[in-house]
């Protein structure tokens, strides 16, 4: 009786007699049942959803049978098999009951066999309904799952569409860009080619074809060394290609075949995952530049040679000149020649003469203070002053440095002294441009006792030294006491 | 014989104590409905009359009180039509039938006890 025991039956009948009979019959057949006496209690019990079969009277206080049927059918309650109990057998009433939602009828007085048959039929329907509900629930769950999966698919489809569109756009741009780069590569005014990691040429632009006389279809797939010739493609260039093809960020090499010079630049090419796939090489023709550099070097060398020649010529010129380059008056060499000549004249009974050595006072200090150009200026001024302040027969020369010599001819010491004093005064009277310039003067007379011009110069020098010692800006004549010891005082 | 005792025997599976219980239940119910019917006639309440007659018909049918059942059915029909003239005649027959049935049942109950 498990079919029966799995069902709970509610009996709604206000007639205690017939409900007792019914309840007893249900219990006897193993059904679990409950009896209520009116329609309201019946609806309250049924609406808990815990009764699978309702056996209800037609007329009851509170709610009548058809109304309970209607309420159950209009509710969301699980399936309930409704049997209407009625004493009536009128067809019209039965139609009303069916319309209200009843499933079957039992006529009073109760026939137990009829009851059992109807309960079996009702139980089967309840079980079928339960199964149907279970299947429905499973179907609903599956439908929900399908909807979820479908939604996910729709989302994925949309994402895929977006990705696809982006890819198409990227591919379009990549096509354009590839096309542009290939045009750029082809149109570059530089010989340009690429090599793979296998060292073979993959691309070879028009300029390379023109410059090296090898069309692309003959160049591609061969080694650059075969195409360019080993004499052109030296070790440096081979290293450049290899370095670039091994991924060095930048490689540069120089090569030439004697007539043409190229500067090679190599850049590695990378694949999509960053691996090195080869290198692109470009060659810049630097022949004109190299030739210009060589020409310039040649010209520089010529200029250097000319300069050296000029230097030695100048030296030679200076050595054979008689005038001092700076002051324009006779130089040291001319002075010595003149002294020798004048001395010879004196030896042969000619006139006496005095040698005056004049030295600019504090000249080194002046140079240090005002510079050598100012010093040169002073020397020129002194030379000019001395020349102007002497007689026509006298001879003024630059002895060296800031020292001048004057040969006072046809003069003994007492005649020479005022002449020398005049020279000193003339210099002292010069308008001072930087500072007042003075000279110290030493005098020595050449006589039979003097002997040589060298001795004469020594004596004049000693006298000059004495003038310096005497406080400068003065004239001193040589006396035997001075001797010929050398002493220097600027 | 106002009661079909065979029917009662059948529906109770010859369970004597249930029969007694059922008969006593019926007697109480029938007396109460008889009073309601009288009140309804007096008050000329067709609806109350019909309800009471209908209930009595069902209860009578359940215990096999065949004549009472028939009388109640007749009254039920009259009340449904609000036919108080017919109902007055039928109420007399019903009350007679009710008294006879109750008497028979009480006698039976005494015997059974």
C-alpha cells in the first residue's frame, strides 16, 4: 500500500455521518486522511500544499465545493486531485463541477469500490504530475543553464567580433604600412639589402641593382661577398653584416675597392617574438668625401713644405742683411764691419773716434709691464731719436736687445762726451707715451793703446756698467780703473 | 423497516461497534436537522430549509435510511423552488419518516447494546 501511503487526503464534508463512513473507508485502504467540516477550513488546509487529493462535499457552510475547486486551480499550488462528493446525479451539476476544476465525482451514499477506483486513478495522476513537475524542474534548470551558456556564447561572439574587427583593421594598416615600407626600401637613394641568419640576400633594392650592376633576381639567395666581390667587400664589411645578423643593435663597417668608398650601416631585423631574423644593410657612397679628404691632406702637406722653405729662406735673409729688422738702423754685424773699417783708418794715421754704447734703462721691467709690442715701439723711437741727434758722419746701430751703439767719428773723449750727453738728453726729452724713457751711456775712445775693436767694445761696456751703477740716465767714460770686467745692469 | 440494515452492514464491513457509533451520530444529526427544518418552515427561510433538507438527505443516504432520504430529497426540491405550500405538506411526511426512523434505530441500538 505504499501508493496509498504516499498520498495525503483531505475530506471536506459537513455531514458527520457520511464523513465518518468515508474516513473509515480511507483508513481501511491505508490512506492518510484528515476530515474538516466546512469549506473555509478545507481551503486553509489545502492551501498549505500538503494534500494531494481532496474529497469535497458539494454544499458546505463557508465555502462550497465548486469555489474551493476554483481557488485551487487558480493558485500556484502543486497538483491536487479533486473528487466532488455529491448526492446529486444531475448532468448539469457535474458540468459545473468540471468547469470549476473538479477531476471526478463520487455519489452519496458512498460506494467503497467506486471510491477505491477513483483514488487509484487520482493517485496515478498525482504521481504523473509529480513526475511531470520533476521533469519540468529539470527542464527549467536545463533551460536556464542553456540560457546562461547562450548568453555567454553571445558575449563571446561579440568579443570575437570586436577582436576580429580590430584584427582586420590592424591587418589593413599592416598591409598599407608594409606596402609603404617596401616602397621606401625600393626608392631609397642608397644601395640597400637584407640578409637572413643564413647569410643569404633576401631583398635587394633598385639602387643596389644600379650601383652594383646586379638585378634583384640574381642577387636574392646569394651571399653579399659573391655579389660585391671580395675586393670590394672587405673583412670590415663582412664583420658588419655578421654582427648585424647576430642582433647587434648597430654595426658599421667601411669598405672600398680602391676607387669607391662605402660606409656600411647594419641593423638587425627582429621577428614577432623578438628573435633575430637577419639584418638590413645600407651602403653610403662616401667616395667624393674620401677623395676631398685626401686632396685636403695633400694640400696641407704642400703648404707645410712651403712654410718650412720660407722659414729657412727668412733665416738666411736675416743673416745676410745689414739693417736691423725692427728699427731699420744698421745691425750688430754691420756695426762690427764699420768698427773694423774705422779702426783701420785710425791705424793708418786717421782721425780718432769714440764708441758709445747706450742702453735703455729698466727695459726688461718695461717689457714686463707694457708688453713686448710696447717695448718694440720704444726701441724704434730710441733708434730714431739717436739717429736724429747725431751728426751726419756718426754711425748709429742696434747692438742687440735694448742696446745701441754709436760711432762718434773724428772725436776724442772730451769732444765725445757732450755729444753723448746730447743723445741722453734727446731720449729723456721724448714725450712719454707709456712712461718716461731714459738711457745710460758708456764711452770708450779708440787709441793706439786699445788694440782691438773687441777691447774697445769691452771698455765701452764697462763704462756703460759704470753709468748704470751711477744711477742710470747718465753718461760715463771709460777709465783704466774701470778695467774691462763684464757687468750687467739693465 | 425504515432503515436498510443490509446497506449499513455492508458499508461498515459488519463492524458492529462502528455501526452503533454511526447510528448514534446519525440520530443526533437527524434530530438537529429536524429542528432546523421546523424553524425554517416557521421563518419561511427557503435557503435554510433547503440546506437542512439537503444535509439530512445526505446523512440519511449514508446510513441507509431510505425513506427519510426520499422525504428529505422531496423537501430539498420544494425548498429549492421556494415552494412553501408543497414544502408544508412534505415536511409532515418528512417528520413522520424521521420519527419512525429514529424509533427504529433506537430500538436497534438497545438491542445491539
